[in-house]
C-alpha cells in the first residue's frame, strides 16, 4: 500500500522540521538527521493463498523510491501452534505455503532483519467474514456539480458484528487509439520507404488504475450493520476511462477496532499531511515494536482481516444513453510529409524530416493521403506505448 510509504516520508520530513523548528534563520531542508525506519505492510486475509508481507525502509528527501528490506526472516505464529515461514520474492515476502487465518486463533508477526534486530506485533484475530453483497454504477452529479458515474457498495451483516469497513478498488478500462494503421513505416538505408505489418495488437489495449485514497466506513452507531449505496469511486462523464468498456473490482475488508483506528489516523494524516507544522513524529502508533530497542519507531501494521470482492462491467451508453463518449486521452493531430521531396533544406515536411521522426520513433504512420504520408504521435496510433494489449483473463 503506497500510502504507507507516503506517510513514512511525511514523518521523516516532519521529524526534520521538528528538529529545526527553533531556528530563526531560513533553513535549507536536508536529510542530515535521516532516520532509517522500518516500514511494514502485512495484512493476511481469509482465503487459502500465499499471504504477502512487504518490508521497506524510509527514504531520504532527495530520493524517490523506498529501499526494500532484504534477507529478513519472517514468520507468522498462531496460538494453535501453527507457524508460517515467508521467503522473499522480488519486492515482497510470500508465505512458503498457502494458508488462511482461522477464526478464534490469535496470530502474531515476527521479523528478524539482516542487521540482527527483532520485531514483534501484537496478536490479531480474524474478524467476522461478511460478504460484499453488490456494487452498482449510478449516474450522479457530485458536490462540485460534475456529472458522472458513482460506484456504490452495498453490504449487510445480520450478526451485527462487522462494524469496521475498508474498501479498495482496481479499475480496468479499454483504450482504443483514434489514428491506427495496420502498417508500420520503415525508412531504409538507401533512403527509400517500405511498409510492414505491425506485430501484435496495437489498436486496442487495457489500462489499470488502483485506489489511492483510504476509504472507510463505520456502522457502530447504526441500528443495523448495513452498508447502503456507499460511494467508492466517482468518474466524471468526460473521463476517457469510461469511453469504451469499463470494469472495477471492489474489495471490502472487515477490520477490528484497533486496525480501523490505525487506518482512520492514516487517512487523516495523509489528507492533512501538507500542514506539517501541526504533525508530531510517531503520531500513528504501530502495533509492531522492536524488541532490541523499544523506543524505535516502526511504521505500518500487522493486521488480520476478512475480505470479499465484487466486479462489475459497463459500457458508456449503459450509463449515459444518447450521449457522445468522452474524447481520447491525448491531444492528437496528424502531420503530413512528402516522401518524394528530397530537398535537404526542407526540414519541415520533406523526406529527411520524415526519416528523422520515424527513426527516433517520435512519429508513426497513420495513412497515405495522395503522395503524402500522414503521421501521428505514437500515443495516438499505438496503445502499447502506454498500455497493455493483453486481454485480462476476467474480461467480458
């Protein structure tokens, strides 16, 4: 969850500001007092699978990416005597064996880093398993007066024991480039041109976006443990991602009260994080501590949650009948070149200009118009330059 790293980064900035807040002279913010905090992202959920734990480190202000914590020994231990070991695979650690947390079993996370430090979490128990009943797409005008489609969730727990909900989503949408040709233009070494068929599908692709905000709901004050028409995502009518076919999978997590409060604080911190002068380091308490150094700050959470998911599809006309779909993602114009104009002084639309643009892949072929070749930017004629042409296995 990238928001963890965002908060860790803000926490580092805040720490530096706190250290220098007594200065009366302007101070150039630097990471001389850089604190190398461990960041833990560990949520295990129901469903038999290889569970995942991510370990990273906070990063310096002048850096852009976190550092992966390598070669750690990770285990999850259950009160029923179960022990699950994890092995690093790429940027994450995955359980050696598939498993799912069992009801009424306490689980704790133990970590030993390569520098010999040991970390342990509080015990966590699987909450009520409550299924997400449905998600729907509804035409709506939001508070800003923008017309669009709102994705809403509905859920009900008759046992009245779920209470603490968190939602995430992943969107997938079809992209169709407007200036496509089956042919690729080649400029040969003898200064002639030729065409060849493009390899693979380059006209239609599938792009993805994931939720970037923390979406929470609490039904503790309600008579029923019911979620009704709860807003998950809003997409403006003019947004290209719904121009063709769109799909969203929404996941509903049930947390315990402690984990819910962690995410609530995380949400408040991320939304108010620009006001750093009012934030103190360690504002968001982790349930993970370092046994070698009890006052060491650890960022993140070990959590056991139940999760269920639903997916829907819709076309633009399903929500907005008799309306024109949104314009393409990018501004697209054609540019014409004369492949027979070999005047070296014609650097605008002659052969040598065409050759330069083709070989640098700044423009690709769209069509012939008389003796002229019409060319476009790759993002307007080849969707694989920014998206994937692999049809998702779930696509309908």
